[in-house]
C-alpha cells in the first residue's frame, strides 16, 4: 500500500513539473504577453526596454525558467499583471466566492429537483409530468448565459426585485472574515450583511442551477419510475402496506441512490457554468478570474497558477479514486 | 472534476450495455419501428430535418447576401436605432445594415458547419484511438485508456477557454477543436467498450460457432452495433458544440469574424450588446439554437430509449 | 429513517452551536460612529470600468487608476473644469523664462497634505528630485509618463531635468536642460501629482519590487496614498471592488459636498447601466453607445465629454511597396465612407476627423484637404498608381474596448467593406489587444493597415501629432519621412505660442495633403451618466473629472 502511494506521489510531482515546464515555455512563445499588458498606448521604446530588463526577459530562457521554478517551489506564483497583487491572494479571494455560489446552486437544484422529479413520476403521463419534461429539455438546450441575461433583465430592470450584480450592496461596509459573505455576516453578527449577501445570491444561483436542476429532475423521475416497477414495491403494495409507508420507506429511499451519485457528478459542469454565470452577474469568483485573466490582458501568472491548481486538484482526486479502488478490489492491489 | 469523468464513464457503459445486447440488424429494424411510434423522436427528427434543409439550401431560401450592407437599411441605422422589418427585409436590419433574415438563414449553415466538424473530428479521432486501443491491447490499451480518463474530466467550455489562452487568437476553430477534443475519449471508449462487450455476446459467439469469418463478424455484427452507440453520442455532441460556440462568443473569446453569420456568434455578440435596441437580434438566434439543440437532444435520447432492452417487450 | 432524522437534528444543533461560538471570535470592523456624518452630504457612488493599479501617481498611466488619484492629489497646474485649458492648481501662477528652460511656480499658501505636513516649495522640489533620482529598473519601467516627458533619469544623457530649487517657501524654480513644447500642459498630467515627502519616506514610497512577471508596490502606493486632494483615502476592498474616499475637511479649494465617495468597479458596461437603473450607483462611466439615448429618455443625465481623442487607420509603408505611393494612400482615404461610419456606428456627439487632433487643440487648421467619400476617385487613383487588385493585410484588435474605439470588430468590418468596394482586397487579421496586437503592429510592423487611436493628455499638438509622426515608428513602416519629422520637431521647439500655432497648422495641412501617413477616422467622445439627483458633475474632455463639486439632492 505504502509503495503504491509513494509511487503515485512521485508520479504526481513529475506530472506537475512536466506540465509547469510545458506551460511556462508555451506561454513565453506567444506574442504579446506581460510587457504588452503592462505598458499602455503611451510606452516609448525606452520604457519597453527598461521593462524587459526589469522583468528579466533579456536573460537566457533557462535562467528565467530556473527563477520561475525556484519561486513556485517556495509557493510564490508571482504577481498578477492586472492587479499587481500576489497571485495566491487573487485566487484565494476568488475561491470562496465561487464556492458560495456553487453551494447555493446545488441547494436549489436538490431542493427543487427531487420533489419535482418525484411529483412528475407520481403523475406519470399527466400534464404535470409532460410539462416538467418539456421544461427540463428546454433547460438543457438554452444557452445558460442568455437565460441569466433574461432573468436579470426581467427581475432587476423591468421590476426591481433583485440586485443586478455583485455579491453585496455597495457601501455596506461588511467585515470580511472567511470570504463567504453569508457566513461572515453570521460570524460577525452583521445580520443585515448576511441577508444582503443572500439576496444577491438568488439570481446567480438560480441561473447556475438550471442545468443541474434539469438533470436532477430527470434522473429522479426516471429512477422513481424504475423503482415503482420493481417487484418488491409491488409486493409491498400487495401486502397491503399503507401507501405513504411504501413511498417513504421503499420508493424514495431506493430512488435517491442514483440521484445522490448524479449530484456528486455535476462538479465539472458547475465550474463551466460558473464562468458564464459570474460574467453575467459580475460575480468576483474563479469564473470571472479565468475570463478576466485571458481577455482582460493575458494575465499569464494567474493563468499559470490556475492551470497548475486545476491539474493538482485533478491528479489528487484521481489518486484518491485509484486508492479507494485498491481498497475495494484486491486485484488492483496485487498489480 | 474527476467525478465528471465518472459520470461520463457511467453513461458510456450504459450506452454500451444497451446497444451491445443481442440483436445485429434486427435491432435496427426493431428500434426504428419504435422510434417512428415515438412522438418525441418525430418532433426531434422534424426539427433536425428542417434545420438541415435550411442549412443546405440557404442560398435558395435567403432573400439576400448575408454580408452585404444595404443603403436602405444603413440610411436609418444609428448606434441606438436598428431599423425593423421593411419591404424586402422581412426581419429588418442587423447592427451593420445587413439583412437579418438572410443572416438567420445562412446562420443555419454556419452552425451546421461548426456542429458537424466538431462532431466529425471528435468521432474520427476517437474511433481511431478506440480501435488502436482495442486492437493492440495490453500496455497501449492501458495508456490510451488512462489518457481518456484524464480528458473525460474536462468540461468542453473550460477546455475551449484554455485553448484560446494558449492559442493567442481565438478563431472559429477554437470551439470546433475544443468540443472535438472533449469528445475524443467518449467516442474512443464507446467503440472499444462496445466491441469488447460484443466479443462475448451471444450472437457473436453463435456466429463464431457457425464458422462465420472473423472480418465478417466484425463488419456485419460488431461494427453496426457499435455505431449505433456512436450515433447517439454524435447527436448529443452536436448540441454541445452549438451551445459552447455561443458561450465563447458571449465571453468575448469566440470567433472574431463578425461577418460570419453563425447563431452563437450572433446571439453572444450582437444579441447581447443590442438587446435593448432590438431584442429580436437576441431572441431569434436564441430560439434557433434552442430548437436545434432540442431537436438533437430529443432524437439522441429517443434513439437511446429505443435501444433500451427494457422497452423491448 | 427515524434514526436518520435524529442524526440530522443533532448535526443541525452542532452547526448552530459552532456558528454562535465562532461569532464570539470574529469581530465586526464596522465603526459605530459613522451615522453622525451621514446627516450632511451623503455617499456618492460612482461605477468605474476597471481596477486601479495602485495610488502612487507616478507609477500609473491608465484612467482607472487616475480617477481616484485625481481626488487624492493635486497637480501644480490643472485644467479649468470641463475644458483642456490650464489654470492654477497647487501653483497659483507659473512663469517661463525667455529661453523656455526655467519654470517658476508661485505656490498657494496654507495648503496641507493629508498627513498634516505643509505643502511648500521644498516639498514640490522633493517630488521632482524623487522622480529624477528613482532607482531600479522595476520602478523606472513603471514611470511611463515620466520617461515620455522628462526623457530619462539621473545619469541618462536624454534626461531633461536639471534641478529644482526652493527660492523661498512659496516659490519653486524648476530648471530644465532644454525647452520642451509639452510644458506647461504636461505639468497638469495626473502622473505628476505632488505627494507628501514625509509620507513617501514613512511608507517606503520608492520601493518597487519585481515578483514573477509583475511588480509589488509600497505601502504608500497601496494603503497610505497621501496628497493634498479634496478627498482622503479610505481603503480599497478588493473582494467587493470598492474604493472608498472620505471628504477632506481641510481642503484648500472647494471642499467636497459629499461626505464619502465610493468608486465601485464594474467591468461590464451593460451591468453598469443596470446598476444605475437599480439605483445602487449614482453615476456610471463609459455607457455603451447604444444605451445613451434610452438612458437620456428615462431621465438620466448623459454628460458628453468634449471629444479629445482620435481613431485613425494606420498605413504601414514597409511591407507593400505600393503603399509608398501617396496616390494609393489617398485612394484608401477616398474609399472610406467615414460620414456613414459616424452616422451608423458613432457614439452620440462623434464626428468625422479630418486631422489627427481635435479642433480645440492649438494648431488645428480649419482648411486642410478633405477626403470626401468617392469610390470612383479611389479607383481612378489606384489605377493611376498601377495598384489595381491591391491586397492588404488589415490588423484589428479583439478583446478590447477603448473610448475612441468602443467596438473594434464592427468598425473593422465597415472599413474593410468600404475598401473592398473600391477594389482593394482586404485580408483581416484579428489579434487580441494585449495578446499580440500591440506587439505585431508597433514592434514588428507585420500589418499593411491597422486601427489604433489615442486620447489626449493635455492641450498640446505635440501630444497628438508629435506622438504619432514626430519620429520614425515601426507602426507606419519606420520610413525616413524626414520632411515630416523636421517640420514637427521644429514646430514643437517653437517657444513663441503664435509662431507655434502657425507652424502646427502648416504641419496639419501637409499631413493631409503631402504626407498622409495614416487616415484620421473619427473623434468619439465618451460619456458619463448620472442619476437626476447628482448635481455639479462637470464632464472633462481629458476624462479628468473632479468630484468635490458633486452634491446629491433629494
């Protein structure tokens, strides 16, 4: 077991170093880059030269690479070109914003998805069922950014029901403790800030929840139908158990298994959706950070760190999955 | 992210299981019959057919050239006013004084182009990779499967964004390649898995016992069955390609050539920018995208359902 | 199920207990006494379009950083509100000797920095000395305006600065190595705002360190910017994108009418408009051109800044020899239907440009050769020059929006369409603004044609024409157009203002008829929009609004 883990850890380090090297050289081969992004229209050739020297771009690429590696090993990803702060701070601030949004979206998707799916299955073939199916199909087919855009237009402009953008009202002066604004308000007893942050969450979370919601409804419906068909339910009914008991004890519990799996499986899709949702609602999370780092001026230090972060998260999770297989299946262990 | 891979893997296995279970050619006939009785499939089919007809015959259907600017439209055009329907221009103008109706019609063609290419490239590369893995087996198989595992974890939109960052300038090909790449592992696994599963299935064993030649078994029995799974996946891929192209344009990282009439581009750029000036510029492309994506999803799901052994009673 | 419910209840209890327990640990940062302030002027919230870099004027060169900096600091010379005309700032008056090299500033008395130290001639000279003696390539490379105007740093032969002496407490005498036409206008540049020498010293103002591909700035630049401005620094909350500025009760000029101003960063123009309508901000910068009319109709105040920018079609004469022929360049000018471009795509208040500078700037000539849209003439000129069937690589930027170029792709499409109609084949090459466009166009000169523009910094023709055509630039093919360089150089070096005006008028005439190194397209004024209750905001052509005059009515 120890050998498997240590071998995989070495693999992990090797993969990360290889990836970093690749990204480093690739980004440096591209036109434009930091010098272009740091200098506005007013730069003279003289400043350009100064900047090239100041950033060490006049040195051999191997020296630059060595310095980059040394920095990364010490946990220093450099400063963001756009904002001038350390990259770790930029990412650290965006992270809770996206997590807060994603959690809210999942809560909405589950809270609405399971009851709706169950109701649809219960009224199979009737109006409610058909309507639900159509709505979920449209939910999967509509460009999510456009849906967000429409919701925003109707509910913040035509009627001023929700705030149009951001995570909290301007000038509220909330105290930042964890970066999760709803939680921060509770911690510091600034309950108005919590309520305000929650209010700002509603529309973005609904937009982000669209696709997972549609999928959860469909899967709940399908699996409830599957379970209703199973012999043990028929047996239970035949035994004369009360309908409510059957439903509660057998149908829902068994039907929820695939649903629970699906919920866990929506993470990647949620992240892709967050990129669009955050742009629509000016939500300062990872999604906005990704697009801003590209279109807002090729912020390579941030991009490098994001790619690396994604790779590490992915490899670690993969490793965990592999190891859990090893526990379950003895054949893998032998190999 | 890894869990996304899990999800995709599971769906692939399900699909393989459904399509490989007994049946050769008779399965097609059977499934076809059930498809024709299924109203969902018919709706999907009609939507796609309509879309294909418009796309293929765009030059005949469209009243005008989609990139030409018309003096009668530019005359009243300003940055905060876009002329509505007039004689000869049933849907009015676009933000540059071009015929919006013609652009919508030619849009079908460009959208088809993006969708078909994304699907086709993914399919070809995937089938190739899957075939290599299946044929060589052993270490190569293991490496390829490991690689597909990694790729399965990527949502196509994020890959497309990364591609833009790495390629410097986005083009129409960014989204095509991103969607294609994301689908390569799916197709590869589908083909490989379904062939492996069939090797053990009754009808192949029976054929082998009857002394049918090996390549006959592969061509007549195994490949058709594997392809049904691939077709189902292809219809679903198409919808994703269209939606991703629109999303990239909205993020400002899509196809930069606004002369090109493509629905995603029209919605993501002009539709959003001029929403308050003329909402039709957003509604029409959005509706077109929803209908086409819906068509492909409906048909794909119906085929999948039709192939479901549970429904074969 | 029963057991499950019990577990859920216990879990909820634990979470609640943890939350309440933790509440004791986290302290609210809110100050309780702010309510007394609210009584008078209120809070003015302004939506800006991007993050500032930092708040040390000398290390910045972009509008989003300058917006808060202008409220925190003052310059020696400044602009009359709503114009590009000069008026006294920290200096009540200024004087240039006949050689043009010595500038004498009479300073306002009784002006104090936010840290309580006095603004006197020593403090002013300390700023000039600080800039000139700045050490380290990291710091120097970020002083873009300084390098441009003052030529270089201590030890450099190109450096313009000689010395600055305080002849008495209220008189600062600046001596330059030679005359430069940019002054006195350039003294009004926000980058040359005067900072407190004491605070600079205390908070390590000169320290700029490289970190990876970018730089870290000092505590002065990030947390303790100290100037003389109408507002003091309240903080920058990066998580919410809010920059807070507080009223400076000791300001020497008109004291701010609001108690507090918050600059809220909202990058998306559409979202800025929606926040304005929702009433969460009172003013927005750079509305989308398409939204201006609707906002005005809804009762918002749309304030147009007088145009002080230029969009031009650059011509690189190097790659395609045909472009060296003046007739071909004239054909391009005739082929473009600029009037139609302005009508169909120009933001409100925009106008066709015949020269490379707006008509409010010294040296604008009313009588230059104009190129009215004429396809037949364009075709004729091309035929005369033997350039029919010309194919040109037209580079245009993506992923950018500039006040002079709100939507580059649309402008490119229209211009390319016009050129094609005149028989010039256009090969469009899109490049991201920071991801290759500026490099390809200005460094490597890969293009034949390109779109670019400029927003003026101060009222001087050298700032427009001189920047573009005063020397050989890769952008235009690095041609030895010595006549042009000499004429502009001479005009720029003319000390007498009447002679300078005449010289630049001739330069502009020749640019249009003889040289035509590029085709001016339009002047497109950017706007500011406020709610009805915002009073006293004066839009500046230089995007240099001062917010101390703003008040909020009920």
